[in-house]
């Protein structure tokens, strides 16, 4: 859905990589390493003229990276942990082109403050199945649960792909998006971005 807002023709190629965090690895280094590993794996499967975009998003609470919950109990524990508190969401981007030999990267961070949802709301949300494939066990765009009170930064980043950062990388390699990224992002996600002018100031 996010890629469609850019007006790109694309094919999804899942990458099976080890997402174990390295000792002492910072959140930025972690998401960039995984994004690069994903784009490299995909680049080996496509034609040399194809561009490959790799991305990885991590929910970070304190010094811990919260991945996808293994089961309902872990999802409940994550949502209880995040309730009423602030955490950070990091995304790394990796764009490979020129037969995979050329590489551009970027990263984005957003502060997220969760609302004081109830235990009953948590259980109802878990029963929907939605949190089981989400980092941190939540989706900011889930309208029924609506877990987030406010954010500082990029909304699309919390959804999973910081569009303006990606658009900026594409412009740098001479492949600007066909669509108006700012207008489409605001309309598609219903959020007035606070950072777009800063991110795209050199576009």
C-alpha cells in the first residue's frame, strides 16, 4: 500500500535473513544492516537493470528491540509494556541499482506515545490476530484499537516505510516517484507530516 502511494511498479520478494541483533548493535545499525541484507538477497534474484528496495523497521523500548510476538501471551506482554509510555520506531532503507553494485541508504526515527488502553482492549485486539505479525505487537493504523496517543516524526515510518526518505533516495539516483509523495502520504494515511519540508529540502 505504501509503495503504491509512490506510483512505483513493483514486485515483492520476501528475504529470509537472520534478524538476530548483534552484541552492542545500536538500533540504527541494526535496521540498516537488515535492510542491506534484504536488498542484497533480493538483488540476486532480479535482472541487473532492476532497482531493489530493502527496508526494516524496529520498535525500540529503552535498550530493547521488540520484534514480532511469538504468541498471544507475548503480544499481551508487549502491549502492557508499551501502554501509556513513549518508545521509538526506527526504519532503515537500502536501495540497490546498477546490477546491485551501487547502494544508497538512509534511516528514520519516530517517537511514539501510546495511550492508556485497557486490558480488555488489549485482549480484543489480540483476538483479531492483527498484532501477531507486527513489531511491538501493534499497528498504528488499526482504527478499532487505535493504540497511539501521539507521535513526533514520520507516520509512514511507524506503518513500516518512511516514504519521503525513500522518495529522496530515488531522486538521488535519477528515478523520482511519479506521484506527489507528500499529497498521497497525507491523503492515504490521514496524517499531516511535520518533517516533509526538511526531508525533501534538497530534492
